[in-house]
C-alpha cells in the first residue's frame, strides 16, 4: 500500500452545509461586536440567511447518488450491506456519507432551526439575552446536528453529539437573571455529562471487542463474534453506547432532565431541544441500531421495545397532570419519542429495513406540529393552561393554529398528518410481530387524547381577564407559526411526501 493511498480525499460539496453553518456561527458572533445596540437585531437576520444558504448544497446533492468523504482505503475493510444510510457497494470506512438519510435529517435540522430563529427575534430584548452569543451557540449546535446525521464512525458520531449538546447547555441558561433558567441548565449539564461518560465507556468496549470504529467493520466483527467473554463485552458496550442516545431522545428512564429543562429554558430553545436536538438523537440511534449494531437487532430490538413502551406510557400519564403549557409539551415530547422508537424495536434486519421509514416520517411530521405548538405558546406567553381559556375570542388566528397543532399531535382530523404518522408506526409494530407493543401504543394514543383535547377545549371556553390582556404577537413570530402551519397542512394533504421520503 502506497503512502498516497492512505491520504483521505475531502469533498467540500458534501460537507458544505455544516461548513456554512459553522462559518456563519463565527460570523454572527463577530458581527454582533461591531453593530450598534439599535442594530443588534440584524444578527438574527444573518442567522436566517446562513440557515437558508446551508440548504442550497443539500438541495444540489439530493437528486444524486450516495457520496462518501473522509474515507479510509477500501482495502482496510471489506464491504458490508447495511440497512440504513450505507447501501451495498459503499466503502464501509467512510466517516461522512451524504445520502438520502443524511439529507433528510439535515433538511429537518435546518428548517427547524430557521423557525426557531424566527421565534427568537422578538424575545432577545424582552428576555435580556445577548444576541451574538445566542445565535453563535444555536448555529454551533445546528452544525453538530448536520455532522451527526452524516457520521458513519463512532468517533465522529460522539464528537458531533457533543457539538450538539455543549452549546445547548449554555442556550438553556442564557436568561442569566433567572434562577429557574440556571437551575435548568445545571440539571441538563449534569445528566448529560453522566450519560456521555457511560456512552464513551460503551464505545471503548465496542472498540475493544471489534477493533474498529467505522460502522461497517464494527457490524462485520459483531456478526463474526463467537461466544465467550468478548461477545459479552460487546453486548455490554452496545447497551452502554445506546444509553447516550436514550438521554438525547428523552427515553425513559433517561428523561428526568426534560420537563425542568424545557420549563426553565427560553421557549424557542425548548422548541429547539424538542425537535432539532431530538432529531439528532434519533438519527444517531437509527444509525447505530441499523448499521453498526445491526447484527445484534435480536438483542437491541426487545430492549428498545421495552423502552418505547415505558417512554410513551410515562410521558402520556404524567402529561395528564400538567397545568403548565411548556411542561405539558415537554411530557408530550417524551410520549411522542416512545412512538418514534417503535419501528426501531424490530428483531431482524429485514423488518428493520422495511419499517424504519415509519420512524423517519414520524420525525418529519412531528417537527412541523411540535414547532408550531411551541411557536403559538411563545406568542401567547402565559405559562398556565388556564391562561388559554377563551383565547379564540381575543386571538382567533392564534387559537385556531394552536388547536390545529394539538389535533395533529393527537392524531385527529383535521390534523391528518398526526393520524398518518401514528398509523405508519402502528403498522410497523404489527409488521414486526410486536402486537403487544401495538396494543400499548393504541392505549397511549387514547390517553393522550384527553390532555390534547382538554387544552383545545380551553381555547373556546369563556375568556378570563388574563386571556383578554394578551396582546398581538410580532410579525416574525406570526411568520414562524405560518411556516409550521403550512408544513402541517402539506403533510396532512400530501402525507406521502414524508411517508415516502426515505
């Protein structure tokens, strides 16, 4: 093997999206220093330009073939036919692959972050948040999401996950005058550090058992392992590695940080954590279970089935008792995460490959309806559900939008996209012969109807004094709600655009 064959080729077209966002993060931080106080809002518009610009290279890559970059020589490992994100014939030692799976999650991340920035424009001054730092941290975290979706080795995946998480800690605590915000950031940080330590220990065990970090060779070695201590070491490593992503997607019992963190964070950041950050967690979970750890689906499948059942059950049951809007949405996202995990519980590669699209489609639809719900909550601003009583009389458009998003989350007409997403996941459970999990999901969907409909009913009840005092929301926030609503309508009328995305 020659020295030149060891040199990795870098395709800047494939990594253009994260590069644009990372460069944009530095640009907004520098721009904020030179802008006068009255022009600080321009930083928000610059962030929107960066996110929109990062979509361009992804759109250009979409019609083409699967591409890999940062690849080791093909002779370093064989080829491996993978179910998700790395089709047969692709070198299994590429650290970054721009395929359909990657681009879908990058689209979700960029579109979701775009709406979050629109939500944030009006609240910078009100919440006394430093504009430059806020957008620098947000774009840095988004860059991590973009890299994570394309990662195909354990080291890149871990670094990308931490790039998503570390700025998020600071974003949660940026309301420095608020003790509640500081407490939320501290809880988020401590739980995240503990889960990361467990995940890194798991990755070290996987590396020790397989001698590789790239997903393809790891899968090959796991498939070839015979019995004995090494196989049990690999099992332990796989389980501990999945813990880190269980934390990121708020799966029970790794969910404890979620309600307090969402309640203490600025509402746009709570929306970001519930959609973009959660999408990153699911991207990593899908890549690990469907590629690197795919030979162990008969082990990870039952584990994820139990976690899915616990997550949706606890999330929906505790949501029944919530009286604060953001905390209710936090527990709702936990319940929704349980639904998304159902197709990942397949016991074999054939079922997993056949049904994983249900999870991906659910994530796409969930992003639209959950961002919309958070945007309306941010526009109305009061924390308790009783403050929404009679909102239809004072803010008819906002109440109609919130009612629509809540019905989408519940899976009821006219929010048909929620119904389509749940039917797809339910079908995946039945198709994987997980009838008991399908029954648990059906029960939880009925439970969730109560708190979604109870909140919706408040919107059309007799107004209160607090409700009447709610003013008109800024134009940027109304635009964010409109974008989320438009996406929800499109997915309700044309669900195949999401259901057939992957």
